[in-house]
C-alpha cells in the first residue's frame, strides 16, 4: 500500500466552553506505524473518536483510506481498540470473538477460525472456553485486541494499547504491530507511554492541551532536534581515561561534561564546543592513543523530545473531565 492512509485537516471539537481539540492537522502515510502522543487530557482519545465517527468534529474534515469520510463504509476497513475496554463478561471468549467477527462481516465459521488462530497467537488458547470474566484485565485486553484485527483491516487504530499490560504482553503487542506493518497495512495508536511508542513508531504527532505541537518522521525529528553536539564516551580502562583527560579539558574541543544517562554504559558524556564535530573529536582521541570501548553521538529519546516540547507540567496533566465523558 502506498500514499496516505489518513488525512486530518483542521479538526476542532468543543464540549461546552472547552475546546478539547483545536485546529489539529496531520497525515498518516500508508504502511507505517504512527503515534498520536500526548499527556492525559491532551485530546488524543477525542481525536480517535472523531476518526471512528463516534463523535463528529465541529470543524475540519477527515479523509480515510483514499478519501472516505468517517462512517459505516470506512468502518469496515478499520480495526479499533478503544481506550475504555468492553467485552461481555458472561460470554465465553471464543463466542465473544465469533460474535464480533460476524458484526465485522465475517461468516461464523470464518470468525471462529480466525479467532482461534488469534487466541493461539496471543497465548490464550487454554482460555477459549472460559467466560470473559474469568480472565485477568490484561488477558481481556488481548482478547479485545484480537477482535480489532479479526477482519484484517487496512487501518488499525489502537487507543492506549499498552495500558495495563505487563512487559511480556507489551512485547507481544509490539510484535503484532510490527507484523501488521510488514504486511503493508497501517497502524495508528495513541499513548502517553513514550518508551513503548519509541520501540515501534515510524512517525509521530505530539499534541498537548488540544493543539498539535510537533509532527514528523521520528528518525528525522531526532536528527533535527538532537544535532551532533553531545557524545557519550566509554574508556577501555583508567589509563585510557587519563590519556583522554587533556582533550576533555580543552575548551576549544569540549564546553562541558556530565554524568552518563541512567542505565547507560558510557563513562562520561561531553558537550562539544560549537566548532567541534564528532568526527574531529574521535580523530583527536585516537591520535592521542586513547583506547575506547564506546563512542556514540547522543540523540534525544522520544521521552526527552516529548517533555521538551510539551513541558514537564503538561506532561503529567490530569485528564479533562469533558474528554473523559465524551
């Protein structure tokens, strides 16, 4: 698939006097994994609900998979996992999946076949005949995830898909997202969990307080926002560290040094002087006989980009009651 899977043009949504989404525009390339990122209350869920025709925008327009408007026609080609999970607790797992598959246009036998395959893929084959209420919250979430994928939609929309999942099941979900992308289909999800998003996204749109603050290919954003001014260094031993000290102390090369990021294996990070390039620094270290085990140009994490653009205060904002009730 090529082209644009989803185009959002200037959408606005108001709840009374509160503007939940304000003039937001973005494009989701077909065949990619696209993240709508933002703190709680940013307008992410409201945006996804407008795309799925659960609520209508007050202004703007939405084009889906070649120009379709939100509605029943587009819904047949969309798989949607809402933020607020909902399954019938008294029904058996396979019966719920079969029922939703039929609602998606599949025959009963085909829905059961695909449902059984997905339960096996997600490690739930032993729970097929159990009632939904017997499953843990994370297991129920995987069942609902399966129901969103049964009809093999061209556009998969996942609202906070990692909420409540343990690390193992979070990895399973990421693997499935990778498989969907590899098939040429498109995945769009919302989250405030930057660490999860960074592992799978190709491109992002960051929103805060209902407004878009940043959009683009993640790799390109990291390059543009990170520059090449910070280098992480790891030395082969104390002798190598000592040999590097005169270079690290030279203000013409290094303007500052700092402790490595938590969990990293570097010994030190250095902020290069304005005129110094990483290749020049590496050449000088090698020329001085410094034995290195690590030389890495530091690029910002998605979390850092998020906090820098949104602000630490907004990044932990509470959910707006108007959005929660939408």
